[in-house]
C-alpha cells in the first residue's frame, strides 16, 4: 500500500512540477524572432529568441571558434556586440581585458539572443566553413603523438594560412564538442589537412582522434587564427615549439620554403627526453636543400643512461638566448606550454624582436 | 516540537551553526565561486533567496503531504525535485521581469540547484522539527551564513593574490586550511547562543 502511495505521490509531484515549468516556459521565455545583423548587414537573419549567440551564428553557418563548446571556459568565441547584448556577465569578465569590455567585445556563448542584435566579427571568420573529411592515414610520431592525415571530401579543398587551426567535432556523451588543432600540412596542399594529436589521458578529443582508423569520417570547422607570415623576404622567421607544438611550425616552414627558397628561418624545438623527438630527419633534409634554414632541438630532462644525444640540453629559451644574435629583423611564432611561451617571449624581446612580431599558440 | 525562538535560530544559524563553517555543506560552490568579491556577493544573495523559499516550500510539502500520508521517507528525493524546479522557475521569472536582477544573480541560480547546503537546510529543518516560522528563519539564517562565509573567503582570496603561498599548498589545499581557520574563529561565538 505504502509503495503505491509513494509512487503515486512522487509521480504526481514530478508531473506537477514539470507542468508548472512548461507553462512558465511557454509564458515567460518567449522573445519572438530577433533580427541579428553581422558586420553592418553583410549577413542578416531572424533568430528565434532564447538561444545563445554562438548557437544562432552556428545555425547560420558562421563558425566562431570555441574550444570548450559554449561552456564559457575557453574564451575563444569573442565577437564585438554593437547593440542589444545586455551587460557583460561575470562569467565573461575573466576572459576580457578592460579595453575589450569598453569596445563591446563579448563571449558569443554567453550572450543570449533576446532582442535585435548587431555585431561585428573579423572578416576571416566569415570564410570559415564546415568540412567533412576522411582519414587517409595515421602514423605515430612519438609514444604519445600521432600524425593524422585527412582528405577533404565536402568541400574538397580549402584556403588556409600557415599557423591557422581547425576545430574538430568530437562526439561525446554530453553532445558534440569542438577542440582546436593546428594544421600541420603546408598551405599549398589545399585538399588535405594534417593534424598532430597528443594523447591526453582522459581527454575527450585526443582519445577520439587516437582511436580513428583509415577510412573513417571526421567533421571540422575552420580555418581559424590570424597569424600572417611576413611578406618581406629580409625578415627572418623564428619558430619555437615545445612538446606537441610542432604542427603549426611544420606548416609555416614548409609553406615558407615553397614560396621563398632563400628565406632564412631558425627552428627551435624543446623536448623532454629522446622519446619525444620527431621530424629530425625532415629538418636535416631541409638544411641540405635550403641553405638559410637552421634548426636545433634541446632536451630539458637529464639524459638517462640508455639515451644517446649529441644535441643541445636545457630549456629551449636558454638555447635561444645562447644561439640568436640580436638586431636582425624577425618575426617569431611560438607554440607550446604557457611557461615556455612566457620565457621565450622574454628572451626574444631582449633580442630586439618587437612584441607585435611575436605570435603564439599556448596550450 | 522545537521551542527555540525563531530569532535565536536565525542568529545561531549565521554564527554558531553556520551551514558552511560548522556543517561544511556547500563547499563546492564555496570554493569555486569565491575568487572575486563581486561574484561571491551574487552567489550569496542567490543562495539566501533560494534557501528561504525552498525550506518554506519543503516544509509545506513535508507537513501537509508527506506526514499525513505516512511517507516521510520520500523527503529526500522530493526535496531535491522541489529545489530544482523552483530554481528553474525563478531563473525564468527573473530573466523575464527583471533583466537587471537576472544579470546580477540569474547566472548563479543553476549552480545552486546542486548546492548541498540548500538540501541540507531542508533536511535539518525536518530533523530538528521546526515549525513554519522557525523553518523560514533557519533558511534565512543559513543563507546569510553562507553569504558571510563566502564573502570572507573571497576577500581573503583577493588579498592572497599578492602572497607567496608555499608550492605544495597552492590551490585547494590552502583554501581548505583557510576555511578551517575561519571555522575555528566562528567557534568563538559558541558561548553566545546555542541551538538544537
């Protein structure tokens, strides 16, 4: 008897609460259609109110980068809202500088569409598209990094600039999420995208990507990122990478020498142990073919007894400090863990590289 | 029946029986949302509001539905459902009618659904056999107690940005130590008022 009573009361109460909520939703959360205007009316559409700006833009094929999938934890989905976004929320302030707040920069994933909204986004983002690709091959570079080669199917080719990244759609139990990966294939190979993926224990995206096998399909959006190679042939390009930060650098160097075989370029790459070293043979071949290309790898951990290494040791910023002569016009691209980026930026600034010429991808 | 006056319950649940510092409930949002005073303030207001309302609602549910039918054992699950639904409702209501208030506290509301201090207050109310007035006072006091504690923590954390915390203690470890110290200072109030 009590059992039935308990079931009855529980069901009754749940139904009552659900009904109240449904009714409230119907009555309260109804904003009608809200006009959204992007870049002074370049793109304009009506969006049923109540969704976030990120979702609204995504529904209309405008792909704003977002690594966290709209949870407000990555700070990538910045757009400039000119009118109609409401005040800046406490969930956004950690990702915005004072200047950005004054300029109206917001996180698209936190802004809800409730009224007419007018916003601007960088022109390049309008070029980002959604792609479907097939895995052509997967190769292990080190014990935890894989090189994944994708053939584009739909659309069949894309325009990318060295240093840019794509956002891979990763299925997960809580719905699809996006994770950013740099493109490591050179820009002139327009129908392939190559990624380097380090396996992060427990990581949703890296686990998914490491489990991919030939022939499987992958979806991604992109390309994103605003790094531009200097067109001035006299400017030396400095690339500094650490860990699995080789991907954008491989792209930059390959693209650079396809276009300017005489350009001078210096690659610094930091690893922990000999287990993490890869692409050594590729860069050796480059030095033979391109006289102005130089590279150096450095190991930061002390050598084990069974390891042999004839290159540099120590942290990569110490090697740069030692090797680089000051006073040359340079553009630098750094990709690695934040402490490395910080240390290297300091060294490069000391060598006379203006901060505006130092680009970085921290992860 | 519990005969403690409502005013005593109110003050006691702020100082001597602080839900966070004496019962250590609601630690998750306490640690996560205490980085800035402003955020802590918003969360404190939201918790106080929700706690007063849900203890009252749950009191009515318990006394007028569960007790007469003899199914008090359902209290746990039904309290949670009421809290979740109430929070959802308030969020929608506030968003619609007071955008300003929504931006001040609306975004903290979903966090509160899963705050165990809220459920804890409802369960204490049952265990301690409060009447309606006492329950409301307890909810109010519990909320203010949480508010006070999280504001104290946020103030300290803002200052702590300048201090050199020993490496092994950085992050949650130092926060737990600080919480313990604040809890001990609150024990100084113990002689003032006692509450069952």
